[in-house]
């Protein structure tokens, strides 16, 4: 009998783990409407009513699902339902219908208009285009009487394949059935990747068009660490790999901190949070504190700037979750890519390189000082064992570092800066004398180092934090941190990767901050190695020719 040869497809692995199960494709997106005959004027009001009825049905369906969920999953579905009923989107669709377009065409045209606007804004706004296209597709399917696109209903286990997954899809994943995720699009910092980390699901993104060669119900072997999808894999060997992977996962689940290497070298593990509920969840796990509190949520959701008292009340909820631990707060990370109406920001041609982060305060210092006042107010009563560290995003020069540090120290706050602009890493020796600590944001540092939009699925191979160029900037920052006795942390998604965590430790990083669900995997991996092995892993990654080679070399060292 002729032997069956296995073949592999490569993507970007973002969550480690092995899975072997049938491929299950997400239900297809509806075909976009083609140009149609003009709707007679007397029928246009009825066409709009048809559009509203379909939209209301979709919104009600999402809200009904949200009622059966809790936490962030419920909030995602509620937010998606809110987009379906958004007044601006509906008014735009009505305008197209009033011009004679059928409801289907008006739905697509209104969505295209908002997608163009959001993509031009970039950053956080650009991330919402997946949501927009998702509600478009759900409404189109409803208008046509077609099955709702998205997650299929399956029995048994399956690996979910899709072009991309919307937040509404990922929020309702059943991890008893779905054992891994694979998408054609996406990237290391995409919504799908972040949700997969939270769910501890093996995940591969940015596979590209080769994903189409995988057929429904075909058995596939998924390696989330290496980003490989193997077809025609040996069933016995595949099941053995799955068994070993699940044994490792069970050990990870039992891990308890604090984190340290096999030879007792301590690495502080902290959590990334956006609000009080996430902080409380982190406090129930293995996080030693908060390494990144993203404060912009309270700004972006408000029509006018929250008062000092209002901000302090919000911040206090995070402090209460960790009353005796370090909390690191990032000041407002907004800008023309995350517009806030009351900051008087102008439209920019290239918002990713524009007025964002600390730069907003150049022409609006009171916005920053009021936030620092609120942080200081919220932190009142916290003792020396529970320090309040504050860092500014998008610091690029020593002048900015000195200015921000002065404002912090006037309020008794520990002053720091994000290292996410390559200039800040290269000039770390000039910045650190003014600072008490720095934290490396690997998402943006990678984006700016590689000159590649981190939201672009076509550029996911560049926006990989394993890029040696990025690691060399981190090494330089750590060397300066050691020379100046300035703590250096990492709070980007790179800190959630157990193997990369070993590399970062070998480079000299003192603390790692990630989603709280990712911390046991990082801690368990660090416990298997000594500091010397971490340093060897760092050297291997630094000397590699690219991200894939760095990952492979370190995996061979750490896992054999």
C-alpha cells in the first residue's frame, strides 16, 4: 500500500497547543449585492421598513445571546447589537434607499462608507471594521432569508476555520467543541488572537489563501506554537501529540506563583486590564499586580471629559482589586486613531504617526494633569507596599520623559514611560535618568520598527514580536536599564507567549504583563528552565535571520 505523505500549511502561530480534529468551516458570508434596478419612489418607504425589520431582528438575536453570557462575552454581543441599531448607520442606509437602492444594496453601501471612514482613522477605529462587516453580513442574510453567517453547530470536536472571526463569533465560542482556531486573515494582535489567548485555544492566524485547500471534515493537526496546519498527519502520532499537549495544559492550570526560573531567578508576572471587572478577575488568578491599566476606556465611551472625581471613582475600582500590590497605570492612549471629541484633535493623513498618546498633551496639558490628579486621588491611602506607577504612551524624547516625570512626582506618583517608539529604545540612556521605570509595548514597537501596520493580515509576518530587530531594541533597553538600575517591563502581547517570555527574561526584562489567563502558561514555562537557558534562548533569537527562524531555534532549545 502506498504511503500517504503529510503536507503542511504555514500561518502565524499566536497561541501554543496541539489539536487534532476535523476541520469545521464557519458558515459562509453572504454574497455582496450586485447593482440593481432603481426602486420606484412609492416603494422606498417599504424598502426602508424591510431594512429596519431585518436590523431589529439581528439586534434582538444578539441581545438574546448576550443574556445567556457573562462578563466580556456579554459586553461584546451588546456592543455589536448597538452597532446594528446605530442611528448614523441607519440614517446612511436610509439615504441610499431614498436614492432608489434596494435594502440589500443600501446595507452594503452604508457599511462601505463607515468602513472607509474607520480605516482612514486607523488604530482602534480600524479594528472595528470587522464588526461593521459582520453586522452587514448578518443583516444581508436576514433580508434574504439565508442562514446567519458565523459559527456552525457541531457535535464532537472540531478545528474552526474561517476567513476571519468577528467579536460576536469569538464571544460565543463553545470550547467544549471547538479545540483550535485557524483564520485566513488576522494577526498577532487581532481580536481573534486576543480572545484565543483568553480561552487558551491553540490558534493560527494570517494563513492566507492556502487555507482554502482544507476541506470540511478533513482531519487536521494544529500546532499553535509553530503556526502549522498538517494534512494527512499520522493519526496515532497526532493523538500522542494531543495527549502530551493536554498533559502540559493540565500542569499549567495547576501552576501557582510567584514566577521564578528553575534556579530561583524571580520574574514578576502582572496583568493587563481595562477596567475594574478585569482587575477583579486577575486578582482571582496568579497575577502579582497590574502591569498595564488601559485608562482610555473611560474617555472613549464619554461624550465629554470625565471630571477628576469621576475618573478617580473608576480608577479606584482597579486599585481595590489589588489593595496591597503594584498597579501600573497608562495615561490616556488616544489620538486621531482613537478620537475623543473634547480633545480638539484634528484629522490627520497618517494618524498612526500623528498626535496620539502623550502628544495630545502638548497642546492640551490640562487634560493630562487632570488625569494625574484623578490617579493621585484614587491612590490615596495606598501604602509603600502597593505603589502606584504611572507611565505615558508614545514617549519619544528625553524632553518628553523629563516633563512627564515632573508632573507625576508633583503628585507623589512613580513616573515611567512606554518604550514603543524605536527612538525611545535607541535613546534609552538619555530617557532613563528622568524615569523610575519603563515598560515596553511590543505591539507598537514591532509595528514602528518593521514599518508595518499591525492590523494588516498581509503584514502579519512582519508584525511578529519574534522579529530579531525588535528583540535587539529590547536588549538595548534592558542593558541601559541594568546600567541605570531602572526596572524594565514588557506589557505587549509578546509577554503572553511562554517561549518568548523565556527570551525576554534572558534579555534582562524584570516583569511581564499580559492577559491574566496567559500568566500560568508563562510561569510554568519559566519554572522549567534556568536563567542561563533563558540567556541562550535570547542569543539564539537575536542571531536569527527572521521571526520564524527565531521561534524555531528557541523551540528546539526549550522543547527539544
